[in-house]
C-alpha cells in the first residue's frame, strides 16, 4: 500500500524534472548497457562455441600437442593450434592410437603451406590441411557436393575437398566440382565441398573448416614440408565405446608409447568446458571493468538525490507536519532513487538490445541476452538505487520539521 | 468540560550559553475542547513557538504537555507523527501546499499516510474541498489558485483527517480582507462544529471569531481573556488602531499592549504615550501588510 503510493509519488517527482531524471539515469543506463552487452557477447560466443563443439559428434576425441593443462590460463594455449610450437604430435602417435583394440577411425591433421588460388582469384585466408582417413565421419559433416577423396590421385590427378567459404571465394556461383585450383605451385581438382560448419566467432580458438582445403597425404607431401608434424589428431570410436572410455584408452596408449605426457586428450565435453571456462574468466573480467560505470551511475543518483532532498526541504516539512513519519519520508526518497535506477536498468537493457543488434549486423558475433541476465541487471539496478539513495534519504528523514517548513529556496 | 490541551510550566530555549533565547518561558495553559483561542502578541513573542510545541512539531525544553490527558511531549518521534496525522491539523501563513500536486491531491495527502486506498482518499478529499467551497477547483494546481483559495485548500487538508485540534499560525497573514473573512468563517464553522481551534493573529479584528484571546510577550502569556463571539474583547480593542507597517510601528504595537494589560513588572510602569493620532487614518479594518522578513 505505502509502497504503491511511494512508487506513484516518485514517478510524479521524476516526471516533474524529466531532463534531470534522464541525465541522472544515463549513468546507470550506460553502465547497464556496458555490463549487459559484455556478458551477452560472452554468452553468445559460449553458445556458438558449444554448437561448434557439438557439431563434432559426441564420440570424437581430439588429441592436441602440448601437455594437458587444467589451469585455465593455459587452456587457450592448449587449444590454439598455432601456439603448439615446441610441442608436436607425430606419425608414431597416430600408430599408438591405431594400436588400441577396437574399431577406431584415426584422422591426423597436418598443416600444409602454399597460397590457395585459381587462375582468377587468390584466397590468402584459406588453410591447407593435409590429412587421411574418414574426415567427414570425424568432423560429423557430410560432403555436400561431390565425394570425399578415397583413392586420391587416380589417373595422376590430385583431388581436394574444400570448405564452403573456399568454394564461394574461389568459384563464386560456379559449381566447384571438377574445377582445378592451385596450392603453391601444385594443381588440384576439386572433388567435393563440405556442408557448412558451424563456426565460433573467435577463429583463433580453432580452425574454421569452412576456410580449409583438405588434401590427401599422398598428394600433399610437398605441401607439408615437414610432413610428420601433426597439429591435431581426431579419433572416432565405435558406437559401443563411450567417449570417456575412448579418451582414457588413448591417454594410456600415448603415455605408454611416448613415455611422456606432452599431449592433451580432450573429449567433446572437455572442449566445451574449457572454452566456457576461458570465456567466463574473460567475460567476468571485462564485465567487472564495465561495472565501474555502474558505480559511477550510482554516485550520480546519490548526487541528484542530495540535490532533490535539499530542494524539497519544504515539501519534507509539509509532509512531516501532516503526519508523515521519518520512516515514511525515508522510504519515499529511497523509492524515488530506486525507481530512477530501475528505469535506468530497463532502458539499459533496451539499449543493450540495440547495441547487440548492431553487433550482429556488423560482426560474426551473436550476443545472447539470457533471461537470467535481464533479471540480474534489473536487480542490480534496483540495488544501486537503494544503496546510493539511502544516505540522501536518511538526511531527508532526519530533517527537523520546523526548520524544513521555514526553508525557502 | 475536559481540558484537551494542558501545558504546565512549558519552556522552549534556543541556543546555548550567552546566545540562549527563551522563546517560551514557563507557560501554563489549559484549553478546553471546543474552544477557539486567538493568540496575539508582538513579533518574536513566542506565538509560533508555542503553536509548534502544541502541534508536536517541536519538543519543550522543560515542562509537561498533556494532549487529551497523554504526556505527548515525551512520545517518540514516530508516535508524535501519528498524533499529528490523526489528531492535529495545521494551517500556515504561507499555505504550504505541494506545488506539484493538484488541490485534490494535496488535500488527500494526509490520508495517504494513513494507508487509505486511493479511491477513498480522493472521495474524502473531495468532500473536504466541498466543505471549504472549492469543489470546482479540485484539479487546479496551487499556482492556478488565488491566495484565499490556497488557504481554503490548506484548511481542507487540515480537516480531512477530522482532527480534534486545528492549529492556524497567522492563517490570514498573506490574505486581503475579503479572503481573510472567508478563511475566518471556515475556521469559525469548524469551531461551531466542535473542533478546538488555536489561531495566531496580529489582527485584533479577527478576535471576533474567538471565544478566548491569549496575549504573549517575551515568551510569557501576559493576559488571557474570554471573548464573546462577534465582538472584539477589551484588550484587543486597545490594539485596534495599531496596525503596523514598519518596525517602529511594531514597537508601537508592543507598547500599546503593554499599556493595555495590567502590569506586574514595576519596570514597565512608564506609560508610553504612543502617537495615537498618527494612526487615525487606519481606523478602517485594514488587513495587515506585515512584511514577513524573518
Ligand atoms: N530556531 C530558532 N533558533 C533560535 N531562536 C529562535 C528559533 N526559533 C525562534 N527563535 C526565537 O524565539 C523567539 C520567538 O519566536 P517566534 O517565531 O515564536 O515568534 P512569533 O511570536 O511567532 O513572531 P511573529 O509574530 O513574527 O511570527 C524569537 O525571539 C526568535 O528569535
Ligand atoms: Mg510566528
């Protein structure tokens, strides 16, 4: 009851000085936009990484060079294929894994070098992956046009299968199948195009297979100058073997064979958790910095509430004379600060939706505002109002009614 | 009849040490339910301070104050606020309405602090406004109303909670004679309908509406006389011609009062002969145009 009155009164008071209220709110609005946007970007990236990782299929295990690190700071290193300098996987490791009992499809990825081009276009961003085995199976993606190269250099021609971006850039609307392209100075014929891979907006985290050209090992010897440096091994077990069973038997096999632990074996869920871990740390770090602007917004509210309390001294006197208790005056002003801040929070969420719209429009990132984030933002805005409004409200409540009545601006 | 207000040796001091001002000094006063008490006295004599004490806006430095038999001066701030809300109504010289609210909302405000629903608040406030003859001004803002109308809104606000005691500190101080008469008639109506009214005024003419007149000087009640409704009592009559305009005139007002009341203090025997002739012009019931430079 009293709250409803206070709420109505504060809306009136805020409406009475619309511009001032808006400018005060602006501090909270900017703070909420900053925090909500940062967190929604983090959430968006997390979700697309999860989608990406899930696209691998549940029974695929990834082996990476470099030690398995649980420490989050180094996870990025572990997962970053370009950061594995000094650590390597070799053909021997592939053999260790193939030596495990059971039906395991093992696919090693070797980095190839050379600029990808046709007679007309060049695509410097394309990555060459020299590989063997059932790549469509381990990547859980079908070759949409054409076929995967099994017997690769039939009749002396070398075949490649390309990612969808490569197909678009090199051949545009033409059908790529059967056309020729060059990698470095070697020429290849396109035999298939992969269906599009879902891709994370942070390409440095893993390879974007849409930009990849897959070359068979026989045909790609010349492209992989030190052909036995493998940056990633994907292993796909039979359906009867669970991913964790597969990963632990691979771990054992590699540890036995290599005699060291300079490798990482990751299940799909490990990858997802690690990416999420990194992103949580990153997002929270940036959000904490953004939260400083929320604090500044709170100080703005406190400031304006002090002004408002002193301007309305005579109002306070009148209200006390007609029977308002100190508590009622206190809650009136706290409600006012809270409403101000709450409105700032709501506008901030709307503003963040707008910012996110532009982020989607101009970047590959797809920010996601989950309901918890909205509720959290509203609650935090409310709390800021209450906390920063408390001191001015206490000052209002303590005013002496006679002095307040005598007050003239 | 029972005393609704009883003050026993109530004092109010301001400041400390050498700077101490005694605004009210050991005042004892009994007011019966249904009385209309006019309080007169020169500026600075402690009238407003006394009203604030009775209205529970202030606490006495010393003494006992019983309101309806309860020792209210010792109440907590919270209980005092409840008493102000439920039993006391204030009317101020400068109206003290909230500019951001309509007349109706202003009148309804005390009801909000009682937790009454909005529809009932507005109905009751509408009735109160009707009682002061402003039913057609419900949705006017204070800046759209004349001084007399503002004061009638303030009276409506004071009575909306149906308080036992109405305290009016110079309610006509900012009004012209026509508006003053309307306001006084409203207060008189309230008196007739059984409310106890305490009113501070500088205008002796207005004591016509009172059943009793109290005279203050230097924080002390120096005289207290019953008055017939409709006539100006003897002491007030002495001040009749002393409508003042300047500070000098204020002094004249004081001396007129000092002349009028029987002196207890031997120091004050020197009878001043104030320039009575000078004032003959203002024999007409001229409203006070006191400059409120406090
Ligand atoms: N807050 C205060 N601090 C110090 N002195 C005060 C305070 N309030 C009132 N006084 C003093 O108390 C005395 C009585 O003041 P009060 O306002 O009651 O006079 P008054 O009779 O109402 O005068 P007026 O007719 O001008 O309204 C004055 O001398 C005044 O200076
Ligand atoms: Mg006064």
